[in-house]
């Protein structure tokens, strides 16, 4: 997008995740005609489909999921071969809300999405009203994000009950955003047990987003308290590198910076040592420079934008994890020789373990 010269016509196809600069007038879509899911703006079908059993070039099994906020995105991701949803961003439907959503409002939003995911992984993230996703009723002062959710009477309970009801047929998991303390995890786990008792559901797995630098650095302390980690490279890279997410210089490839990579290695290692699952759901998972490094650090579950699934599957199939691990260790070693910050040691340790696994 930054490379496009000013003054040109462009079409942003938000369903397909494509910006088409200087579109061919012959193939320009009629905006009044709805398209089938999986069909790009140009009328071309989305490229390929991820295989059911996805493996790297050296035979490592990888699970590829999709990031969604709507039923349309979920259909697109599944039609591209995603095994399920690795990140359902529930806050997107409510960024214009005038109060905390009721249980009924959550159900209205969740039912069409989770209905498509029967028998499949469905990782539902709790409302993350932070950054650029803060609704009018929380602006401009006062707590935001997880702090606001935990502090608003009934808000968490309403969402959890709706998640358990709408997700009954799925392989459901609940994901807590922006976690900074074990107390937050304990609060959500207690609320989840209460909601499960009220709805007659089995308590699903509970995981945390690792997207705050101090949480990533202390991953070993969080691991015994949760069922899985999901690494949010968007917020993590932004904080570690001091680049605002709204800054045009922000891009997923920044996660290849050794300061970020070392933290990802720390998280992957803590998960492996504790025996919990770890995935990456930030945009770096769909970035061809960073994806092999994530695989090299031992990550085997990735969740990417719904429109990116076939392309990312092809990149995964072409990656040799041993070569990728060597590449990751070289980046971390070069950074530590150059004395760039603390933490590379842990990242290198993660790679060493991965290479001898
Ligand atoms: C992230 O921060 O990487 C992430 C996946 O969460 P979001 O982009 O919704 O903040
Ligand atoms: Mg985030």
C-alpha cells in the first residue's frame, strides 16, 4: 500500500484482504453484486486450499487456523482449508457499542460464527477493548481492555455464558487478551467455572494472549496457570520496539527483530517445558520472513487472517524447520554478539532445544 503512488484508483477488497491498485476495468466487480466466500474481488477464486494434513518440507505436522471476526471471514478461512478458528476477535462487532454487551447481544454475534465451527477448534477471545478498538462508552478516560472488562459488573459473566452456549458443538477454548498478571488469570478461571456451572457446560480450555513484554519474559510463571499460550506479535512487537501500531512504519516483519524473536523463543520454551500448547496469532504468522523463524523456534500452531490461509499453507509446506531453526539462532547470536538487549540467551536456548528435539 505504501508503494502505491498517489492519485491512482484502488479497490480495497476487505473480504479477500487484497488492495488492487489500478484495477483492470474489465474485471472490476460490481459492488452491488455479493460474491461467494473465497472468491476474490477480481472474480478469481482464492488461490488453492490448505491440505487437510499440513506438514513442513521436513515432515513436521503444523496446524493452521484462521483469525476471524464474522461468519463471512469464518467461511472464507474454512474454504481456504483452515482447521478452525485460532482467534475470534469478539470486540470488533462492538466497537460502536454504547454500553457493555448483554448476554443476548453476545449470543447474536457468536452463534452465526460458532455454528460454522462444529467439531473444530474455536478459540474465542474475550472482549479486547484496547488500542484502536475502544467503543464510545469507554472513551476517553478510565480503564480499557481487560482491566475494564474485569471491573464492569456482570460484563465478563455475560460474555462467558454466551460463549459456552454458542460454542457447545465446537472444540471450544477461551482466550484472555492483554494479560499482565496471574491474578487476572485466576479471576477469569473462577468466572469460567461459575459460567460453566450455570450453563451446564464443561469448562473449556483457558489460554492467554502473550502480547505484553513483561508477560512474555515471565512466560515460565504463567505456563502452569493456563492451558495454552497464543502469542500476539502485533502488540508485542509494537511495545518492544516502541513503534505505535498506527504508525505507518509498523509491519508484521518487525517481529523478526531479535528483541522480539528472543521473547517469542522464551514463550515457546516455557510452553514446551510445562507441556502446554503454544500458537502465534499475530500478523507475523502470515509474514514470509517471520513464519519460518516461528517454526524454527518450535511453534507448530499458527492462526492467520482468513484470506491468507492458502498462501501461508504453501509457505509452511516449503519450510525446512531445521534450516529455519539455524536461521533463528544465527539472528539471535548476531544480536547478542552486538550486545543488543537482554533475553537473546533464552531465545537461543529455545532454538537449541528445538534443533535437538
Ligand atoms: C496481536 O496483538 O498480535 C493480536 C493478535 O491481537 P490484536 O491484533 O487483535 O490486538
Ligand atoms: Mg493484541
